[in-house]
């Protein structure tokens, strides 16, 4: 059996390119992980002293110097803190202003009316930033729920090795990546700044706004007030959080059919209408400009939104 030398060379070139691509992806991934490892550690390198570090971390989370919510709308403050994004008011207002201008221009080009301009401004200036914050908060909450059992096990092992509780908490802040690393790091800094363990974990629970972190804070609060074996309580807490995470995954898998149906039913009318408008722009003729048709389409859109809310509440099970 004879082999063509050209194919052998091509196979070797493909193998070399594939290996180089894998190496490049691995290097980029490791560099990204090192860069994203823990934002709190980067801030600690730029400031001097625990007090300055605590104040800077609170400022970046959109909190006041006392660790409380800033003077904004309550739901907006909670969303900003839960998203974990570095808060810079001037920069964020600039982004919102640019998005609103883009939305106004798009609304004018599509609608050629004041209503289109206002709708585009509200959608891009308010809807898009809110949706982005909501998306980041949900993604961060999922990461917190996944990382919390590992963090509790690190604390348990540190306590079993004879370390004090503040040292165990600070170990999580140094060794684990974001978001759990920065949260425990902030709690460790607050303990070093003078807060008790109960106060530091309670503030962490307020920042995270996650039920598993609330359970951890309740465990610490119970142990501080009633006493008991903290190591045993944290072991039980870690097992409970892991079981709750498994149950959430089971619920997500069981409700996947309903979520897929909701997405298909929501997208189908828009996809069909878009395909018709592209393939045959004059299909609807002058009927599309009739007021009754416009009001009917608006009513159908509202009814579709109500249906989506009902379906979301049917499949949105929380533990």
C-alpha cells in the first residue's frame, strides 16, 4: 500500500496547526483566569491599609462608606450590588446616555415619528441597561451557588487544621476566584477592620442576595448566639447547599420543555412576520397602516407578553 507524500505533508500541517491552536487557546484561557482570579486582590495592591481597601471595595460595589445602599431606588441599588460590576456613576451615566441616543436615532429611522423616538430612547436608555444588569446578576448568582460549597469546605478544613475563623475566611478570599473570592475577601477585610464574624457575613449576604448565602449567614448567626460546633454546622451547610444546587439543576432539566416551548411560541410570530416582510414587502398592502390593525397588533403584543409572564411563573421554581 502506497501513500501520497502530499497527503502526509497536509496531515502533518493540519496536526501542527491544530496543536498550535490548542496551545494558544490554553494560554489565553489560563491568562484570562489569572487576570480574573480575584478583583479584590488587584484592588489591595493599589491601596494602602485595610481601611482604604474596605472603603474602595464598598465604593466599587455601589455602597456607601458605611457599607449601606446608596441613595437610589431600592430595587436599582439591589440590582447594582447584586451584579458585582464595578460601579462608576459618571461612566455608567455616559453609557446610558450613548445608548439612549442610539435608541432615539434607531426609533426615528424606523418610525419617523416622535413616538418611535421616545420608544427607542426608553428601550435602549433604560431597557438595555436594566437587562444587562439583570443578566449579570443572574450569572453571578449561579456562580455563587456553585462555588459556595467549595468555599465552605475550605473553611471546614482550615478550622480542622487549627486555624482561627478569620484566617479560614481570609483563605477563601485569597485562594478562590470571583465572585466568591471577592465576597469572602471583603468579609475578611471587614473582620480585620473591626466587624464581628456575624456582621461581616450578614453584610455579605446583603450584597449577594442569594438564598444559599442567606442560609450560610443564618448558620453563622445561630452559632454566634447559641453556640455549638461551627465545623459540624458548616459541613451540614455545605451538604445542604450542594443538594439544593442539584435540585435546581433537576428542576431546570424538568422544565426545559416548557422553556423551549415558550421561546418557540414567542419567536414564531416575529420570525413569520419578518420573513413575510422581507420576502414580500407588499403582502399586507395598505391594511398594515389602518389604525385598527395597529391597535390589534399592539394588543396581541401585550397578550403575548402576559402569556410569557404566566409561562415563566409556571416554570420558575425557587428553593
